[in-house]
C-alpha cells in the first residue's frame, strides 16, 4: 500500500512539474507575441482602447473568438484575431492573465 501511495505522489509531482514547465513555455510564447497587442492596449492610457493585462484566460480566448467569428466588428481586431491560430491566442491569454495591472 505504501509503495502505491509513493508511486501516486511521485507521478503526481512529476505531472505538476511538467505542466508548470509547459505553462511557463506557453506564457513565454505569449510574451513574445504580445508586442503587437501592447502597441495599442496600454494599461488604459487610451480610453477608446481597453487595457488587456490581467484578463482571465478563458475570457480573453472567448473575446478573441468573437472577433474571429464576426460576432464583434472592429476592423483592426478582426484582422488581428484572424491572423492568430488557437495556440497563439491561448499563449497570449496565458501571458496577459499573468501580467498584473499597474496601480494608479
């Protein structure tokens, strides 16, 4: 019984470590891609372009999908959303979720 428990703990820890490493890689890829986004979306500096730092991952993905499928109509955002694949959108979502908004 103890051997089984030790095995479960060891494999669980290994899984969590590999997931965390993968999450880090996804975040780094998102940071790499974020330059184009950050050129316009700047912590609320422009009232007509909302900040996107601190967005929850699923909310960001769903928002981008609304631009991709035509539910939302903003020429610039439709173009950007359609130029990204799902992996890139996920990476951006993970990155922007990890960035904390600046305190005013």
